[in-house]
C-alpha cells in the first residue's frame, strides 16, 4: 500500500511521520537538536546538524513503518518558517548558523526602516509588519556581518532559503533551490498580491534577487530526493510553512475556518479565501492554501512563546521534570492565586508587536507554590490565544464559532478546557494532533493523486474530543482583565 512521508522540521526538533491512505500514522521518528544562544535575544541553529538529524529520523521512520522508497508515493516538507539560512552553492555548506525566527537582533534595523517611512510599503505588499520575526532583516544582517557574503551573493555564489529550501537542496543533492508561497510570504521580500519576489523590497533590504529560491505551488512536484537518501528517488511534492500546513491539515480551506497550533510558539490562523484581508488590529496577512493546495490567504496572529514556556519551567527553573507533568500540577490547585506569567522572553508578538518587552511573573505572594506557577504558565498560552482571537474577530467582522487545535500542547486536557473557557467557544482536537505533518502529507498526496479531493481528505481526518466552555462569563472576564493588566506591566512603549 502506498504511503506519504512528511518531514516536519520544527524549532526544537525534526519529526518524520509516515501516513497511509486512511490518514493513519504507520511510522514515526523524532529527534531534538541543539539550540544556540550566543547573546541575549539571539537564537541560532546549526543547519548541518538539522540536516543530519532530519536524514536520520527520515530513515528511522521509514524503517519503523517497514516501507522502502518504492512504497513512498511522495514526500512532503513543513518547516519552521522564518528561520534563515545562507549557503555556498558549490560546496553546499552554510556560511553561518541559521538565524531562528525567535531571534531579535534585527530590532534596530526594523526601527531604522520604520524611521525611513517604509512600514506601509512593506505592509501593503507583504501583509507583514516590520519586525525581527521575519526573514528579510535576518538575511540583511547576514549579508552585512558575514565576511564577503554580500559580494558573493551578488555574484550568485550564495543561496538563501528558509528551512524548507535548505532541506530540499540537501535532499536533492543540490538539484532543487525552491520554496512555496507560504514560506516566501514570510520573508518581507514577496508580494502576496502578485505572487512573486518584489524588486523594490529586495532593494530596500539590499538583497540580490539571484540568491532567492524559485517559488512553486505548495502542492506540486518540486523535484526528487537523490537515490542515497532512501535507496531510490522519491518525489518531493508538497511544501508549506508549518502553520499553513496545519491550517490545511485541519481542513480549514474555506473562508472563516480557523485553527491554533500550540508548539514552541502559538499560531492562530483564519482562512480568508481568495482575497487578502488587511489587518487593522496587529495581525499579519499571509499566503495559505486553498482546497487544492493553490494560493489562498489567511489572517495570522503569532505568539512567540507558548510550549517554550513549559520547556523553560523544565530546563530553566526545574519546576517539572517532564512537560507532561504540567497538567497534573495545574490540576492540583484551584487557581493561580492571582499569579500571571507573561512569557515575553523574546518580546511580544501579535497583536502587540513589542520587541523590547520582557517576561514577568506578576502577583506573587507567600502562598504561591510551583503548582501555581506551572498553572499560570499553561493559562498564559490560553490568554495569549484570546488576545489574538479578539484581534482576528475585529479584523474579520465576526467572532470564532469553533477553534480547531493541534500541536504538542493540544494533548493537555487542562489547557484545552481552559482555552475553551477563556474564549467562550468549543475547542475541537483531532485524533492526530500533528496536523502540521498531516498537512504536508496531504499536500504531497494530492499532487501525486493518492488523494483526489477534500472529501477524501475529510475521511482521513478524525476528531478526538470537543471541549465545551464551562466557565461563567463574569469569571472569564475577571481573569482576562487580570491578564491584560499583567501584559501592560511588561510593555516597553506607548501601549503600556
């Protein structure tokens, strides 16, 4: 029976899932890789380490599924989006570590561009705000700070890509230098209206157009893996940035449908159909996928720190030994005793966009225990999602009726119930919470005819549980007012 293999290259690790035609996971493998923090606010990855980890787990997952290359109908890739890599075209070696989406080193450059009056230029063409989050300023930083990088980029020696492009280059033995609209739309260099790289934006950021990858549809053949990867060539047929892949995997292909992914960050997206909707409330407009994997649009709100806050409790404070322990501890107390954790460790994302804000634990009293702090960390994920959902409702002109959820923290029943309570709407969790990988698999499978329609894909999706809101409105409103006050305290600028 043919299968589709999905590579989910995330911020802290790479997961590979093997899906059969019924949407069942028949093989999986995962491995973390090293996080580098050379300076405060800087976050880097080693692209070569990511490639080695990805190749290893790709082979492991196929072995565990007992499939060979001839059984694989197609390979799909989904990835941490804005993380930026430059590499030498001849040697295939990176010229510097990858600068991760969380990295804040280009905040001064963003401020400089805003001071030059360019914020509206970028906003109108890309749908994005000038923030260090996006790839373009990271690319500019690399060109300025890596010896001879700018010169070599002008002569065509250096290639740029996000992690999808880097992996396709490595998987294909250097034959493919490509990306898709969902990843391209996160660079500050791509006009989402024309669906092409924009010469004016490239000029403002000093980026030679020749270093950019070709942009191909998210569902379609990009090329093939070289035989040494799995023993024979396999078509690379689906590519999407992680959040748009999850939107597709959740079946949110009609206008008004929305999902939230709880990963390292938290990402709420609403499909807006064939027309982009400009945000007036701190969200971004981005490329997404329609029912066939073609270009559509979405509103997105990005929360920088979500699951990473639980990792911090584990690795930084030692309050939990395993992330899964957080649910038991949160349930062991009735409330946080008024404690709020605002995890602005790398600034605040949507809808605040405050690069200089920093995290805080607010409302501490002598009676607070580690259980209260852990509960406050989980509640913070739900409150941050409410911030984005309210902004999205204001932009779209209607509130969410249901939220579809996925990602690692979606397995936490306490968090999902609290999320339903804070939003006041049902929360639907699928049986396979790794919908990011599922979306990449569906895009690849559609391209090669393994699935032929959304109706077939719907049969492959299954709901695990629906969480209904139970909290009284007055309690919900009081808790949320407390959260808003806590956020106000960490703000750095005029919005404080």
